[in-house]
């Protein structure tokens, strides 16, 4: 899901920042629209649109697409800002003078200029994807029993009677917290 968000965000942010004008304005309004809608209700609406009888692999892929469709906006904004600041640099002007296509300038010259930032952004986006899938599965809109997901395991642990007799059912919450912290620390370290 993060890879799909990275591709969509990099391409749309790069196009928006490089071309500017009407294209930039239109893409920024779409991003603002998507970011103005609260995430969990939007995830729920898109996940509820998936047919309930899908096999688990297709359900998981559908949830991944839902999270990717929403998750690209922040990366697109940052990519746009970086492209705006780099598009007037000398190496871009030299590439234009040599007759390099605009698509190649974006992909070959501008995006690698801040690739390290993209790597950090990806590592910081992974916890959001994990939490999104867990939330949807917890609410019953993602993976469903008998298939295992942290959200499915935590939904089974929400009954206080289950926890009183089987406290180990809360262990998935600890692993979820540890995973989110680990990816956040990795992103901070990078």
C-alpha cells in the first residue's frame, strides 16, 4: 500500500510542481478535498463498497487499494514543494537545453534529488497503513474471521469477559504498538 501511495504521490506531486498553473491548481484542490474528509469515515465508506463475499486475498488487496487511494496526498504535497524549489536549478536548465523530455527531467533528475526524503516519508507512512488495516479489520470492514489480522484479533478481545478469563488476547495490541514505534523510530533514524 505504501509503494502504491509512493508512486501515485510522486507522479502527481511531480507533475503538479513541474508544470504549475491550471494542472497544479486542479491537483491541489483534489488533494485538499481528500484531506478535508476525516480518514476513518472515508476508509469505512470505501471499504464498505467492497463486496462482502470476496475471498480473503481480494479483500486484503481491496483494503490496500483503499488505504493507498487516500494515503498519497501528503507525499504529493511534499513532492510538489520540492519540485517547485528545484525546477529552476541549473541542472534542470541544462537538461532542458540538451533536449531532455519533461517526463525524464522529473523522473531522472528531480525525484532523485530528494530521494532520501522519500525513503524517510515511506518509512513513516508504513505505521499509518498498518493502523488503517487494523482499524478496518477491528470494525469488521477488513479481514474477517477465521482469517487473522491484528484488527480481527483485537475485535475478539473487546469483550471484557474474554479478557478476564484470557488476558493473553490483548497481546496483539502490544505487537501493534511495538511495530508502529519501530517504524517511527526507523523513520526518525533515517
